[in-house]
C-alpha cells in the first residue's frame, strides 16, 4: 500500500507545482500588461489621426459579417439587419517591443481610449444617432488595432414590388468615413463580398449573395475624393407563404365567377354570386395594398386581382343582360333570323343546349317514349307543329278543310254537296266563325309562348358560351401568374 501511494504523491506534487508556476506566469503577464498600458497611454491622444506624417494616408480595412435579417419593411422601404463590423488599422503611436515585456504581443483595452475611424453607414434610415457599441479593441505590438463591434442597422432600400410575391431585391449598405477624405483615410475591402458564414436563415428571404465594391466619389461641396465600400445584399423572396395565403384563394374564388353563368336564370342567385365573389377579391386586394408601398409599380398579384375583378364585373354585367333576354315575354320582338341561325342553329349544338323541357342527357329517347304513348299520328303531328313556324302552322283553308272533313264524316255528306251544305246553313257559318276565332286565339297564344321559349333558349346558349369564355380567361391568367415564378 505504501509503494502504491508514492506515485500518487509525486503526481499531486507535480500538479501543485504546475499551478503555482502558471499563476506566477499570469501574475508576471498582468504586471507587464499594466506597465505597458501606463507607458503607452502616458502621452497618447485619441483625438488625432495616428500617423507620424500628416500627409500620409491611413488605411482602414473593413469587413462586414451578416448575422441576421431582422425585418424588411416594403411599405417604408427600410431593411433592418444585424451585422458584425470589423475594422483594423495601424496606430503609429501604440507600438512596443514584446521582448521587453516578457513576450507580451497583444492587449485588449476599451475602444474609446484609442483613435477610431468615423466610418458610418451612409444610407442609414434610423433616427437613433447613438455612438457605436463601446467594445474592446485588440492592440498588437506592431501597432495593429482590430475592432469588432456588433450593430443593428436600419438602411434605406429601394424596393421594387413589380413581381411580388416572386420578386428579388437588391439593398445597398454603403460604409464610409464621415469627415476624413481619401487623402487622409482610405478604406480597403477585406473580402470581395460580405461574410455569410454565420448567417441565420430567414423565413421570408433567401440570400443569394453580398458582393462588395469600393467607390471613390467626388462630391460637389469638396474637391477631395471620398472613398466608400458598398455591400449589395441580393435577396430573393420565399413565396410559399403568399402563394398559399393570397394567390391560391384568389384563383379558387375567380373560378367561381364563370359558374354564375351555369346557374338557372330563375334561381335569382346569378347576380348575387358575382357580387359576392367581387367583394371577396376586394378584401384580398386591400390586404396586398396594406403591405405594398404606394408606388406606381403595381405588384404582379395586384395586377391579377385587378384583372380578375374586371372580369367578374364584366361577367356580372353580362349576366344582367342575359337575364333580360331570358325574361322576354310575349310582348318582345321575335328572335332575329341571324340569331336563330347562328345561336339556335349552330351554337346550341356546340354547347349542347337543348330545348326547354328536354333532358340534356337523353332527349331523343324521351321523345321516342312519348311518341309510343301518343301513337304515330300524334307524334308526327306534334313534331310538325314544333318545327313549323307559328304563323304558317295553320291557315284558314286548312281549318276549313278539317272542319268540312269532320262534318262529312258525321253527316255522311261527300264532295260538293258537303261544301254547299256548310255554306248554306247559317248555323254552320256561325260555327266556323267561332271555331276560327278560337283557333286564332290558340295560335296567337302558342306563337307568343314559342317566342318566349326561343328567347330563353338564346339566353341559355349565351350563358354557356360566356361560361367557357371566362373559364378559359381565368385559366390563362392563372397560368401567366404562376409562370412568373418559374
């Protein structure tokens, strides 16, 4: 047991010795750091540019790391981002010999103790003009100062919503010195683009790049050049949210508009359906208008809403006109010949519109069954009456011949003798006159009824025609809008 305890004792002793030595080293470094700090800042001033020659340019290296996109306010055209800004430069008055200070090569001190370049965001859109975060800077023995500071920036961004919600935006972040010109402080890009390695994915925007470009601009107020570095943030909107919440409901609602033509005219809901669909699209239009800036560029989805609302307005107006045709009564004029040929002759067959009372699925079969029940003579007679024009269906001579034929059968009179009997007998004359009056009334009633039936059929054919026209229009408008996303 004693032999096993000896190695453990030596290990413990060695660990204790190592800890004491490390503490001594740290104490020595802390001592040299205090000594170095007192010697460096004894006569140092952070108010002047730290160069030995005032004609010499001080180079400041700038690097931007994008951490997160906080918000994109399209209506106010403001982009809010969370950035890490790294600036590095050389201070000619903050150098030391590291061997003199026991190998101490760097120290960390508050940034307000050293001179800092006044690099600001030119296109800042925030009303808070507070100073940057007072984080520490890393000071190296050769005079290089590295300053890392986080910043939440609000910058102005020209938003183009022409293709919303399938749009892409380019927002600039321009950094430059506010008071020093290019002959005093020059800005150098650390990288060709912003650093996106630590970027947190955004739910609405996809980052496609952040290239950096250095510009040297001479303003009208001054003859000296002023350099700046512009980082262009290329954003592409993730449109899934807007497709499922704004676009698809509009497409589904717009497909209800042509179905208004399919509703029966006697239902009384044709105009109500069009007005309801129009009000629903107006609600979606107001939702889009609240998001978008009040600019001359109308977004793509807004154009689709306007086109759909125009189409629904036109369909409602056409529905009112067609309903007037449907309710044309006996006092209306007859259907024109061109409409009878074009609409009732050709278009009714193209759109499978049948006469009122016929079954659209099997009209011929029902006609054959009715003919079997009525007999061949009744079927042929009814068929001739339907096809013949009301004015040419029965004339006075046909009525007289039928009446004379019936009288001949009843009284056994044949040929010329029957006609003489009808002509001579006063009772038969009165009978013929009354019968002709009744026949004329029935004929006029059938003519007026047939006139109304024809106008109803014209209205039905026009309903079917405009229903397919508006279906095709809605389909192609939807394809054009969705095609913009590709």
